[in-house]
């Protein structure tokens, strides 16, 4: 069974600070606002929804208690609606959409809402204090290391230098600034309260980027055992890292019979595991698998939303793959706009659909990657309306 996207929407990304533009909102409130927007935009009533799946990494505090279930209540979805809250680290939002698409294809649902939410102003990074983060009973290669150290390690091993990462960071910032003046590129971004922009975008040039100091070497002292004494040339600055952010994204998907006027069709979806310490490579594997399943190449993609899981990943994409960078992250990327972890995949899908509309393209690709070797990718085909 073919699966179609009726629409996908996203909130602005707010700074993960007490004074951030979304900090006084609730996770379920963001989800409910996106349900409202999808109903208004598509004309598909919420009482048609069989399933709601939300990715969320920090499932404690305001995001605890099964945030998808709470969102179902807040949004007034039918009692019969099945709910799932899942944690697949930074690819959670795209995983939620992919699994919901699989449920529709298998005939287990006709209409589903799927995406993710993360309020990092309320539930900070690693706030769940999982035992695994400091566990030493595993072999060193299987122990947890923060994703920023995986990025530093990857940059050293891949020989991606400071200047290359500076250029990637500046590109992301400048495209993000320009996108604020392009109505089509932000057509699926919904105002929440008084926030109507991605507020962490700050603008950057090469002079400012070059003046920043490496920021993450001291963190490595706490992870000496899993790093096994590996020599790392610490070169990453805060400009090379996506800022922590609040945000949510949601897609309404269904079978052809249920979606009368779709925005796109899901062509392929893939997920990948990978080496824990080479964690940021799993997204590349998922990307390659999705392209293979679709029988397409990067050259066939009209637009690509590639998660900037630190500057090293986008620099590696540009260096190692036959890709036209003029098609990649045309509205800017994570290094500028911020990374609300569990929401990221859904936000990028929404951004991709806007980018495809802007160029009237056909095929688009979303690639996400996360800590400890998780990655996912999805290819969609835009349907002209």
C-alpha cells in the first residue's frame, strides 16, 4: 500500500533557556497546536486519526508520563487513537513517521499523526541521568560518549579541518538568515504564542567563526575510558555545534483512499545502526539504503534536508558524495536553527516539503543521525497541487 503525506508542519525553534520563546509552553501544547494547524490546512478532521506517534528523547518531567498520550488528550483526538512515545535519540521524529507509515502500509491504520517534540528549556540534554551514560561494565568501545566527542573524533579521523567546518557553519547561518525573507521556505512553520521565527539564528561570517576557540576538549576528561586514549585534535567550536532548542514537528499521513489532496508520497524509508563511537556515520548508511530501496541517486534529489549533526557531517557529505550542495539545506540548517532532539526528523521533513515547493521539485531526501550509532532517512515525491 502506498503512503501519502497530507501535510507536515513545525513550530519555530526556540532557545533552550528560561527566557526562550517557547519556554513557557508545554510539550503537549505544542503538539496540540500542530494538530489544530493540520486539521485547518488539510480539512481532514482529527476524529479520523487512528494513531499518534511522537519521538521524544528526554522522557521525564514535563515530557514524562507518555507525552504522546498526553498530547492526544490535549488535542482532543478520539479515544480509540493508538499512541506511542518513542526514543531513538536524535532520529526519533523521523523514526516515528517511518514506523507510522509502515503501520499504514500494513493495514493497521488508515490515518496517522507522527513526529516529535523536545522542550530542552525544561528537560535539558541527558536530564534522564541514565545509568548507561556513566556505566563502565561494557567494553570501552561500547560505552557511552557524548555525541560532540564522537564528532571531534570523526573530524580527526576524517581529516576535516577547522576552516572547512567554519565554512560549513557560516553557510548554515547565512542561508538561515536569508530564509526568513522567503515565505515559501517557511510556509509550514506555525506561529506559537508570539514566536514566529527560529530565534537562535545569529548570523556568522568567516572572521567571527575564525575567532572562536575550540570548546569541547575538557569534556573528554570524563570519558577517557571509552575514548581509550585515542589522540584527538580538538578543533570544534560552538559554531560547529547545533544549539539546544525547543520545538515540535508533526506530519499527517495516510493511505491514498484517506488523503484526497496529498502534498507528497513516501517513496522509501531506512534506518541504520552503527558503531557507538562512529555514531555520526549511521545517517550516511541510512541515506545510502533509502536511495538503494528507491532505485534513485543523490543526483535525482531536487532538495535534501541533511541534519547538521555538527559541522563535520555536512563537510563529509560535501567531500565524499557526488552531491550538488546548492540543493542541500537551502533554508539553512541545524547549526544555525537549533536541534530539538526528538522533534528534529519531523521538523526537517516539513522543511523539505517547503523547499520542494519553492523549486517545484519532484524528489526530496531527509537524513538524520544521532548518538551511539543511530540513523534514518526518508525519500519523498512531491505531488504538484
